[in-house]
């Protein structure tokens, strides 16, 4: 199928899926997602399966996580961060105090990765969106350096011990937030993965080796991405054909299962009941995915919100 036709079909089916999820019609939303994956995978497998012929080694040199970088990407630079993203960055520096946080921008991305010029040219001319480019950047940065990728909209609420990072692969696992259950078809029978917070204590870890070289080959042949979930499709393909990584995913302990719940609470009034609910959430979840696109209020009808409480210390 023609790439642009496939991308258009995928784009509109994703919009329709989101509409179904929003009104609680989960089954048709899931079926549309499954349809998109089945339609797109054969197109991508031509490249992916070639790379899977390679023998991937899991005997890489293990590094001390404290010596590895945290990558936080904001293309325009730290001076251009929206308020919520500033607070997220502050929370990362506060709760992982012994690690260096590197702000990745358009100007320094090639200092820390081997992403080729032809991909960056496609980003500059809009053929690859900045949102999608984060998938490429993540793979390139973690492949070359090891370390941790943290999305700009991740908010941390507790100091994270070094033991969390001293693994070949780590991420929030076993997500149970309601709206994320609808993407289980992507996970190929595993506990799942999380692209917004993940990493490794090895350089050239097989997953990032595969993903980075897939993107390099794909974009050397095609001008734009085929689907928003391309990264997940390729991770699913890698799981299917690489039992060692499949086992690593399934041996992860469930953690931060309600990563997406805090964002849903931000505009709630801070009451005794909502404060208890917040405390319960923060007791077992310390990695939270927020957004800077929501118009969250510090107060609603003279009542402090959870957003106002967390971001401004209001009571």
C-alpha cells in the first residue's frame, strides 16, 4: 500500500479510536487499534525482519547507573519550557539528585547520538513531527550512551533509589490506568512497556540497537512515518522474535501502575476525600505522566485544586 494512503487511514482511525474511548466505547476503539496494527505491520516488517536476522548479545558491560545520563528533550531549549514542564524538570532534578540531566535540543542532539542528517532534515522540514522524533531520539540516545530517557511531561513525587536503575532494562510496568488498558493489543502478551520513562544500564542494549537501526533504515527509504504507534509496533515485533527481551519484560516487577491517574485528578478540588485519594496514589506511584496542554486551574470556585496544591503548595 502507498505510504501516504496508509498514513492517512491510520491517522483518521486513531482519531476515531480516541473518540470511542472518550465516550466509553472500548471494544470498537480496541478493534480499530488492532486493525491499524495489522494493516501497518506488514509494511514495516520488510525492514524490521531484516534487522532481526542479526544476533543480539545481552552480555554487554554493565555500568553504574549513577554514571549514566538522564535525557530530557525540549527542542527549543530549557529557557522555553512551559510552566508545567519546568515543574516536571525540577521534580526530576530533586528526586534523582545524583544523576546528570542533559537537556536535549535541536542544537546538541548529534553531540549525544549518531542520528543521521537525513533524519534531522526531515524533522526540520516537517516530514517527521517533533512528537514522533522523540521515539527516534530515545532510541539513538540510549543506544549510544545507555542511561535513562524521561519525557518532558513526567512529574516525579518521590526520590528514586539507584536500585531502580541498576537493570538491563526498566520502565513502569503493568499499567492499570483505565484508558491505557485499551492499548494491550500492542504488548504481544508481555506486561508491557512505557516509552515515556525507560532506560538501561548498558550501552548498545539490544532493544535500542534494533530500534535505532530500524529508524535509520526506514527513513533512508521513506519520507515520513506510517503510524503514530510505529515505535510500539517495532517493540512488539522485537518481543515476538527475541525471547530474551520478552523474558526481561515479563520478569519486571509491576511498578508505577497508575502513572496516568494524577493528570486526571489535577482539576479536582482539594478536599479531605480527594487528599486521601491523592495520598493513596502517591504511596505506590511516583512516576506521573502529565501534560502542558490542559488548562488546569489553581482554584475552582475559591477551592484549591490538586494542581494548585502540588504546583504551588496551596492548601
